C-alpha cells in the first residue's frame, strides 16, 4: 500500500467505496428476497414468485412501496430524535465495511507501471477494534428510536435491546482475543494472511470462541432467537412500532446490513477469509484471476453464513429474557474468558495450534459444566422469581409524562 | 491542524449543549457527540488506538448505560430545580473558568519553551529511546522509516522534523502501546487492573446479599 502513488490510491478508493456500498445495498435486496423464499421453502410454501422471475423483483416492488407511502410522524413523538434515530442506525451499518477485506489483490497498470491494489477500502492499524467500536454504536438507533416514539411497547423494546446489546458486546469482543494473539495483529488483512493453510483456519484452533462469536453476532444483529426487542407477539412491533414508510425501511435495511457485515467478519476472522484448500497459491498470486477468485471465495462463504442466519431464524423459537441474560453472562462470557487464558498459556508452552485447539475445547466443556452446575445448585436453594416480577408489574415508570 | 480545530470546536459546542439542554436525553446525546469529537481529536493526533478505545468504552458502553438509566428513571425536563442557587453557580463557574484558562496558558507556554519533548534531543538519542522503550530492532526502525518517507531513506540522514514524525507515527501504533504496557508500564497497568477487579468483587458482593435481609 505504501508505494502506491496518491492519485491511484484516491481513484481506486473511490471505486472500491462505490462498489462495496452498492454491493451492500443490493445485498440487502437479495437478502430480503432470500429470507422470504427460504422461509417459504423451510415451511413448504412457495413464497413470493410473481414479480419477475422467481420473484426476484419483489424487493424492488417493496422498496417502491416504502418510498411512495405517506411519511407519518405521530403527534406525541420527540421530533428531532425520532427523525434522527433511523439515520443513526444506518450509518454504523454502512461504515463498518470500510476496513473489511473483500479479497486479496488485483494488478493494475498505472503510468506504465504495475501496481497491486488490495481489495479493501482502508487497512488501518486498529482494524478489528474499529469494527467493534462502530458496531457498539448500532444500539443507539434502536434505543433512541424507541424512546422518541413515546410508546410503551417501543420503550420496552428499546430497554430490552440496550441491555441485550451491552451484555453481548463483552463476549463478542473477548472471543476474538485468542485469534488476535495467534495472528499477532489487529489488521484484518494480516489476520487473513495468518490463515493461509486450512489447518491454520481460526475456527479449528478456537472452536469455542468461534461459537461464542457467532452467537454474539446473532444477538448484536437482533435476529431470532435474540429478537426480543421486536417480539411481535408481546410488543406489537417493538422499537419500530411507531415508524412507517421509509423510516421503517431504514431500520429494516440496517438489520440486513448488520447481518451482511457480521457474516463477512466471521468469514475473515474464523473461516480463512479468501483462502480455500487447494487454491491458496492462485489466490495470492496477484493476478487478475487470483484477485477475482479470492473475491468470489469470500462472497460464497459469506452467502453461506447469510443462509445460516435465515435458517436459524426459521428453525429456533425465541429466548425468554432471563434465559438470554443467563446465556450471555453465565455461559458465553466464562467460555470467552477461559479461552483467552488457555490460548495464551498453551501457545507459550507448546507453540502448537493442535494443542491450543484441543485445550480450548476441553476447557470450554469443563467451564460450561461447572457453571451450569453452580447455577442450578443456586436456583434450587433460592426463590428469586418474586423479585423479578416486582420490576415488571410494580411501580412502572409513566412514559407519557415528559 | 484543520481537523484539530474542527473537532475541538464541535467538542466545545456539544459540551456546552450537555449543560444547556433541558431534556436529559438530549443532554446525553450531546455528551455522546462530545466523546466522538474527542475521538476525532485523538485521531488527528495520530493516536488511533486511544480513539478506538474511547469510542468502545465511553460512546459504546458507558453512554448506553447512561441512556438506559435515564430512560428507566424517566427523568422529566429539569425546570424549577435547576433554577435554584443560580448566582452561586455562576460565581463558581467563573472562578473555575479562570483557573482552567491559567492552567492551559501555563502548560502551553511550558511546551512552547521546551520545544516539545522531542525536538530538544538529538536524533541518536531519540532512535536509542525507540529501541529501548518500544523494543524495536534496527530492522523495524528501517522498515518504519521507509514506510513513512519512501524507499531508500536511511535513518542517519533524517531531519529533526522527520524524526519527530517517525516518533509520533510509532507512538500511535497498537503494537508499540502493547509493548510499553507490558514492559515499562507493567506495574501501573497491573495495579489498575487489580483496582478494577476489587471494584467488580465489591459490586458482586453487594448485589449478592441474602434476600431475607431485604424482607
């Protein structure tokens, strides 16, 4: 990167930004279509198949409908925050992809010289920390929208969302520390380069962290089984009950964008990025074919994960709120913390990924069983349900007086 | 420099908004903006790691909890309560502002007279400090210099401005911060984490009290 001329850097960055932002938007459309078709397939229905071939134009029809609908602003809302909130949720979803590598390198001739352009908008020193920082801001859109709506159901959704996201950010951040220790860098590009052979793929070495990370990503994107913030059966629409037309669509788009970015990050951190067994040399060769192939590999892996998101949504029921909190604090957090200690110690002692992988799995099993035993012993000796009920039914805050 | 001024102005304006807004939620939003412009200031100074940590810890975690608590307590607009003792507060603010201004001027003059910490020392001393504090080998330094000032630049013929740039660039890097934390500053680092753990245990023991006491 350092030896590219400034003009080339500028032009290539602008092109990359345009391509990636458009791919995200088109990806959102694709996801809306896929969600409806796959859910239909899982439930043995047809799904939307009238607009265009296989219903592919359905998202466009949906989009036009959202744009043409009346943009309703209810009387009792806090106007500034109400209008700001959908924008606040969309911005973090869009700018996280700035540091994610979408492929290896492609060659470009410029001023008669050959240069290699990395398929990534910015390779910054703090890489993964940037992603953690930006994703932690996604919760504001939900919470502020919920509060500004001045509606009990929205408000409950917002409270649930904020508590959930703060709780799951911890395991999300801690589960990648082991990966960072073995990659010896925060740069996403170097994390991928460290996984250049299949046995070095991080999900093998850090299997428990991998599971923790995926679960935390599900919680951060507010997807089922963690979609308590918008639980239809209890909260009407949750935090976006009062939103209509394009503002609602922005919440909708942000959710799918979070999913796409989350899947790419999982692929980059744990599933070897643009590497595929047998194609390592070609992908890193710096030729046009290699560069495009690397992009396709990332695309395919990401698509698989997006399918997994939909698959889980239509297979699992929703968690109860206390189950959600117990899972986050009493299972995921201890597993993530132990994996840090175990990875560090075993790596220093043995310097072998095999042993790190084995000890990670063993320690995760031990920790989970110990914690669940302790929890079940405690809950037998005490009745705590009454306390919990007080918070819900007792002196509830009056939302309508502001 | 332009970035510093922009982010500084935004930080000051939003900080004033924090105390000026009547609605606590709006104040909290302004506070978030203040934290962001602070992160921007850190980035303008080349301290990317600190900026990221600022956003993760303050904007991402602490302010979410602030919002959570404000919403849960359902604080209304502050109207009558805040109007009391206004003259006493005014005097206090005035004195505080004067003190802060004096402090700022003193610090700026000190830095100006000493020409920063780095300029005064010779190139060799600075390079030696890079090796000692950051545990950089000759190879590392050569690599960093070439990355900053183009291929073929050697360490020996750098100007003093270039050396300053090199040190600033290195100080922002996450790797150097990690090295410093676990070598030179390992004791303060560990003590801080012990204090945090003590606080954590304290909170847990308070929350975990037997329920029959409350009844």
